[in-house]
C-alpha cells in the first residue's frame, strides 16, 4: 500500500529511502531491541546516502531540500519498519545553528555534520525538576573569560552517547534579573569529545530509544560556541520546534501506515471458522477507521510542512499535525495488535516492538495536553491555563 502515498511529489526520494531500508530487516531491529543497542550502521547508511543532511543548504554540503521532502524521508523510514528516532534529531537540531549561528560557526560545523564526520544528535533542554516548563530550568552557564562553565543536569537527552555535539540550553542570567522568565537562557554548542566533567548515564525504557541523563560538573564551553545572542536562547529553541513536530508527525504517519499494511495483509490471509477474518466487519471496521484517521492526519502534516516551507506562521499547524498523527499511529498500533490477536505480542512479527516505539509520541517531544493548551490559548483565544 505504501506505493500509493506519493502525492507530495517526492516519489524518487521515497523509493531511494525504501531501497536503503530494505537492507535492515525486522530481524535486525528485533536483535537491537533485545540488546538495547544503537543502530549505528543504519545511521551511517542514512548519512552516507545524504538523507540526514536533507535540510542543510548545499552551500554547506547538504541537499538543501524542503521540510516536506525531509518529512517524506522520515515517513518512509517508519513505513519500512525501521526506526527514525535513532537519527531524526540530526534533521532539526542543526536548524538552531543554521538560523542563529555565526558564519564562522556554520562554516566550521555544518559541512562536517552533512558529511557525517560529526554527529549532532543530542539536544540538552529538559531537566528532572522543570520537565516541559523550560523557563524553570536550573542548569547554569557562567561566563568566565573566554569560556562558559556549565553546572547542572539534563534528562531524556536521547542519543547523547552516540553524538559528538550537543546543543545545550542553559541559564546565563538569573530569572529575577530579567523581565520575563524566558529571558536569560542561552544556547551553547558543546563538543562532547572534549568535555571533562560531563557524565552520561543511560536510562532503560520500554523501547530501545538510547535516551540518557546528562550531568554537567564544571563543563567548559568556549565562549565562541555561544549561538546567537546571550539571553535569547529560548526563542532560538522555539524556532526549531515546529520543524521537529512536523517531522515527527510524518514519522507517526509512516508508523500508522505500517500497522495498517500489516493488519490488512494478516486479515486477508488468516482463516478462522473457514473464512478470512478480514471478511468480518468486526475486523474490517477498526482497520478502515485507522486508515481514515491516518489519511486525515497526513493532510495536516502536509499542510504544516507547506506552511513551514513558505515561511508562514505554522505553530498551530505543526502542533495539530504532531498530535493528530501521533493519535493515528497509536490507534493503528492498537488495532494491529488486536487484529493479530496473540500473534501481535510475538517478537517475530515486529508488531509489539513498533507498538512500544509509537507509544512514545503521545508524550514526546511534547505531550498532547500541552498541544491542546496551545490550541486553546493561541488559536481559540481562551485564558492561559498555566
């Protein structure tokens, strides 16, 4: 069924991604899942093919593609049964550097990120105490001559063990020194290969997500690695969140279509009581509903990507795209397990692995409730709830 989803005009890209992903079977992902291991060779293959440099301009060695094209890449990865969460951050984290970094910073880092010589996979924002209340973060970066000295802790910093660089959001001025809680936050680019005082501890989760907690004990970052202006970091981070949510929305669409394809194939071939189970409306209707929900969510993802590429405001569209696509993938996952019955829980089918993986997007990178709060306040004009 995946052949039918090329309406975005990226059939050549989709075919290339599909061909690459065909070399990474369910057995490959299942073995990694059992060992809680990172798919380094898969990430290397995507990097070598240039897919992770899709949004980096050609000037810096990337492809200079649209976000819609990048979304097609991520959707197809998921639709092929692979896991783009192992590398999707390389798509959007570099946007902070691209949009707000100096010419010298961009020239120094972006070509190496595009070629794969450097991995920029880690995004140090969330903290144990503040959670999604980013303005309350406590990690500090104190200016000391030609360097910043960082103290604090981050959590849910995925891929930190498999990245060379990390974008870190830290407080460079106390909240009470500023007129707004979101002022006084700055963005720094940390080279983790040269970072005494940095400790990374893996967090085991229900899915193989390579996430960690990170401790900064006097970690020094050269002052020249400050991205943009000091104290303006919160708005720099916000400017990249729309791209993140659209891309993850596309991943969820890929997941949903994978679950639907699996369910349709199984329902057609599985015979019980002398007939294919797909002949029963009790099986048909949940599959059909999942399909309709997925197609509707895909339209919102496409609309959000189109607005982003046009340079139009797209906060509402990006948030709705992520929420609707995450809902579609989760409902499709549940339907797929139900269609397969007991076999849906067997490792050999790969369904239970993808079921666990797609559940994440109800919570991350932003919870559904926060998206609903955003829509209520910024779209519908209701009073702020928090």
